């Protein structure tokens, strides 16, 4: 076998074991694996966040029909991670926070409803969980930005592969 391999290598003019296409595919494969791991991490964090929010402010998931994992809810919980803090927010600030982060979807009336809901909440007032909520949201947002970078890199590799072939 060694003799056949050596003879084949001596006969070949263009001695290239790996093409640029092969390198691109290896990069793409590695990025795909990293993307899958990142998505799995983000999913775990979202489940963890849901658990924390259920302990502190269980009513909030019924207020936001689209679920907890949206930009407006993250912005609200980063600034006020407990119902006590939401209830004590200035109404104008709360309404503006929801309106800006939901691109106008939430109104001042809905902000008032949320504030009343926060005042009547049966959740635990635990500052440790509130800190974990803000930290978990920051980690989710970091993973989201990493996913955007990974997907952009994968797109660039695909475009360059298509253009070179």
C-alpha cells in the first residue's frame, strides 16, 4: 500500500491534498456544530429564565400573549426584574419602555394593566432570583448576538463557494 501511495504521489503534477472548497466545507461544518451548541445553550437559558419568572411574577406570562421571550419583555425584566419594581415604576416610563421595545405594539392602557397585575402578583419577592433574571437575559442576548455572527459567517462562506464554482 505504501508503495502504491508513493508512486501515485510522484506521478501527480498538481499535488494538492485539500482544495479550497474542502477547506470551506470544513469551516462550514465547524460553524454548524458551534451554531447547534449555541442554540442548545440558549434554549437551556430560556427554560431557566421561564422558571425564574414563574417564581417571581407568574402572572406575566399570561399578560404577554406571545410569551416571555420577546424583546419588550426582556427590556422590561432587565430594568425591573420583580413585580414590586414594575409596580413602582413611573407610568410614563413603563409605557414608553413597552412601546419603544415593542415597536408601538403596547399602549399606555396595557402598561396600566401590567402595573395593576404587578401590584396584585402572588410571586415571591426574592432579590436573588431578580438578579438571576437579569443575568440570564444578558446571557441569552449574548448568545443571540453570537448566533447572528455565526450565521453571517456561514452565509459568507456559502456565497464565496457559489461564486468560486
